C-alpha cells in the first residue's frame, strides 16, 4: 500500500484564499480558533470530558464541534482498519478535517487515543502555533481497565484483540501537554473548570 506521505501533490491543485478568512470568522464568533486534542488510554474519560466541555462552551455562547474517534470511523475513516499505517492515516484525516474547521473559526474538540507522539506532532504541525492544544487525560491503566465500558480490555487480555493500547501496544504519554487532566481525582465538573480556565488564560475564549 502506498503511504499517503509519499503521494506528490498535483502542481495544478492550488489552495484558494477566500475573501472571508479565518480572522473574520473568529472575530464574528468572538473566539480564537483552536483544536483541543484529547489523548489518553481507552476508558480514560476522553470523550466524557470533551463532551462535557463542549456542552459548557456552548452554554457560554462559543461555537464548537466535537470529533469522536468512534464516530469518524462510521464515515470519514470507515475504509481504515487498525494496522499501524491505517491508524496513522486515521489521525491524519482527522487532523485535516479539524484544520478546515478551525479555518471556519471553530473551537474543535477531538477525542482519540492517538498513542504515539509522532502522530500527535503530525497534527500539531498542520496548524499555526498555539492553535493545537494537547489535553492529556491521564488516567491509570488499572482505573481504565476497571471501567472497561466496551469490554475491550477483557477481550485484549484474552488475546481476542491484537495490539491493544496499554496492554499489547505502547502508549506514549505527552511530555508537555498544554492541559493535564487527572480524571481519577476530582469530578468531571472539576476537569471542565480546569479546561475553561486554561482556555481563558490562552486567549481562546474570553
């Protein structure tokens, strides 16, 4: 299979700059576009916290969109499996979609295990400086495994799922995340409050 990284761009395909640009859209929405990239083990609480944060941002009047790992595999990435190549392509596609959404002036929240630093850096490099906000949902493996909402850890322990992150495949924790959440300490509301405070400090919201 040919890697997408090795496909040359057609010189006749040129990015068209529209009259209505990102700055206009952001000012119209009174927010700074950003991609909040939630990363952590399966069962860590990524989707739960991201969903609660989006709800609070919407309540405050901000314009958002939440990209969830399972949801994108129903459409955008339904042709991808779980090989190393397909997982990287999954993250690349999500990054490209998120980039278009931030160009629309949105605050984008994404919830993906994205276990490797190289993959997360790939998405960070797509965006302007300070627009990528890495949110590390730091939950111990034993806590994630005790939750096991989809029964995936049980299957991984039984050998029914190969290369499962945290069991038979590595998870590379962020070294310097912009936001560090420890979901096994404090409530979901506490995690949301921490995120809101961080976004205000960074100037994403007012």
